C-alpha cells in the first residue's frame, strides 16, 4: 500500500512531467490560454495515460520485445480516439478550443514514456497509480501555467476578474507569452533546486 | 485552385502560423538539437522531407481508404502507424541508396516518428482541405504544398534559433536559466517578432 502511494505522489512533484522531466511541452504551451482549456487537456491526457498504462501492464507478457513500441502506440491511439469521440459528443466547445492537440496526445512523450519506462515492467495496480500520478502532475502543471497566462493575458481566472482596473498585456495570451512563462518557470524551478543543494 | 491560394498557404504556414513559434509543434528537437547550426539543419531537412512524404501518403489513406469505408474515426490511429512505418521505410531506402546522407541525418530520422509536427501537419491538412468528408478542389496539391511549407517554416525557425544559440555560448547566462529556460525565452522573443506577420496577405 505504501509503495502505491509513492507511485502516485512521485508524478506530482518529484518527477513532475512538465517541470522536472520537461516532457510533452507542445500541448502544454498550446492550450494553456485559459484555465478551462488547461483542465480539459489535463483530464483528457490523464484518461489516455491511465487507460494505456493499465492495458500495457496487462498485456506486457504477450507482446514480443521487438515490436513493443508499435503495440504501445496502437493502444495509446485507441484511447486517444475514444477521448476524441467523447469530447466531440459531450463537449464540442472544448473540442474546438483544443483543436488538433487532442489527436496529438498520441505523440505526447509523457504517455509513451510511461508505457515504456514503467507500465511494461510493473503490475496493474502500480501502473494505475503511476499513470494517475503523472496525469495529475501534468494537469497541475497545466493549471499553474494557464492560470498565470489567463490572469496576465485577460485579467481573469476561470472567468472571474481578480483585480479591478487591471489592464492586461494581451501578449500573454499569444504564443510568445506561453514560451516566456514556461521559460521563466523552468528557470525558477532550477533556482529552487540549486538553493536546496 | 490558383496561385493565389498557394501563396496564402505559403505565408500562413511559414510566417503567420509557424509550426514551432505559433503552433508549438515539434518543440522537443527545437530546444534539444538547436545548439549548433549543422545538426539543426540536418534535423530540419529530415523533418521537411518526412512531413512532405507523410502529407501525400496520409491524404491518400484518408481519401481512398478511410472515407469510402466510413472509417474516419480511425484517423489518428492509422496516421500514427502509417507515419511510423513511413519513417522506417525512408530510413531503409536512404541507408541503401545514399550512406552519406544517412550519416548526415543520423538518429534524427528515427526521432521524427514521435515528432508531433509530422502528425500535426497530416491532421491539419485533413481539417483544412476536406469539407464535410469531401476533398475541396485541388485538395491533394494544397496538402502537399502545405506540408512543404510547414517544413520550410520549421527550417526557418530552427536556423534562426541555432544561430542565436551558437552566439549565446559566448555570453554569460544566469546559471538557473542555462539550457532549456533560456532557449524558451529566446523562442518567446522570436515568436513575438513573428507575430508582426499577422495580417500579411496577398
């Protein structure tokens, strides 16, 4: 039980996929315009991560070692397709906001990375918690980045105005603002790491 | 289908919606392999080549396999597999035909399989040049051309970035910003200047 908790928590801070492993940045930067988009993307990716981690850990003994990567990709693509169809059916607005970045979850390095580095060597329960932890870590990172960008770019967070009379510089809603925010955040994390040492 | 369309595809894919600086596709190699110009150029040449080839192949798959059999929902799955197979095939052909070129491309060719720019280009082509399950007039040529242009945009961004980072070697960068963070901050400034192309039309 203790080890399962550890598998879950490691993805959130110590091995955070975005800030520590620096994986899967393309969707992170592209959809972090607003917190709602960020949460949507995080949940979609978490679902794919959970599903593919569980299936991969279940079938790991049947997959020949040489063709394991294509097999993982098929499993991941299946879950991405499920996500795509569900989003289209139940939340067309979010689907339009996320655009091509939903099908692109399939080439998100976090998902394939977890399948290759963890799920194909571990049992179902730990793979489940590993996937969940990584997914939550990814979602948290997305929420942090998108909250900063939404606040600085539009003056609001989740549609609520925080400071009255604040005229936001709209550049933070643009692509260049995303790159600036992630660059500075990564720098900040490096600074914290150096201080600890 | 006319020249005008091709020009606007060129401008939007290379400048306004640059693959890296505006669409954020293929960021991993952009920050990882952009420290020197030579490998950066090899990588972008490989990406341009693969995007062009995969644009053509995925168009045919979608038009003649997925649409007639009502399988459009298999788009993501089939494209990923086709691109992975295509990259392997190209690798084998290049190794056989031109070992020198193979050495120049090196591992970059293999890395492209998981480059989201390639899949992104294929999905974008389908989204833009198919209306309600029917190809628009000249759809294939547009897709192919957009593939080439996205590759060119990728090359442009990679070359600018690697040029800057080569000079950065001689600068004093704060220790916390070394490597990734400074690369993103430079990219942010680049992206800011590319934003100036917004509204550029023919």
